[in-house]
């Protein structure tokens, strides 16, 4: 039976981030910075087990690789390779920006129960999809993540629109 999605407001910033979250969002931020250095969309991701072991890292490579689906989270999952289901269920996905609906779907598909985002001011993606499926979403509201995105969007608005499925009037 299909469970209807219930729209929710964007996840408010957390007022008391855990040391685990602060430590590992930096892995995703570094990936976003690398993506920016490569001329790509500065969105990074890291898949981290509960014990703090790094499973994989990824970044949005749509521009660099001409890919239709290499967002930060999907790149991270692809880099992880095929893993036992328990590994995903015992992990947190760290991402510098609110996951789009495609990435939210991948997070749900693999049973990842927790997502930590760097910010959702630039884009509120599939947070409602995640919440409707019981995934915990933590928003760290990091200024650096916002700056990376604002700089990119100012320089390459059409690449950004394409990334999120927006169609800008070209007239």
C-alpha cells in the first residue's frame, strides 16, 4: 500500500549539534570544496557509520562528468559500492545541501535512517519525502555551505537550474 507524502516545513536549524555531526559534516564540506575547485556544483556528501568509520565520500559531478545523476549523495553511494543492508542502516548521510527528491529516494531505498545537512536555505529538496519515511533530518545551517552555493549560482545559474530540474525562461 502506498503511503501518501505529507509536506513538511523545511527542517529548522539545530541549536545543539552533536560533536559527531560537527566532525563529519567537514568531510562533506571538503568534497563540496573539491567540486567547486573542479568547476562543478559545490555539493558534497559523506556516508559515515555509527562507529565513526568513513564508508565513502562523494560530490556532485554532473558538470565535470556530464552526468545526469551524479549528485553528491548518489556519487557517495556509488563510491561505497555494493554493501550489506545493515551497513547502510547503521550509517548517517552527511550532505552540504538538502537532498533533492532523487537523492532522498536513494537514501530511503538503502535504508539510511539519518541525514545531516549543511544548509537548506538555498534549496529545500526532499526533506518532506525523508520525514514521511521516518528519516531523521538534522540541519546544521552552516554559513560556509551557503556561501559555496551562492557563489556557484551567481556564476552558473543555468547549471544550477538544470541540477534541480528548473527550467528558466531563456527569452
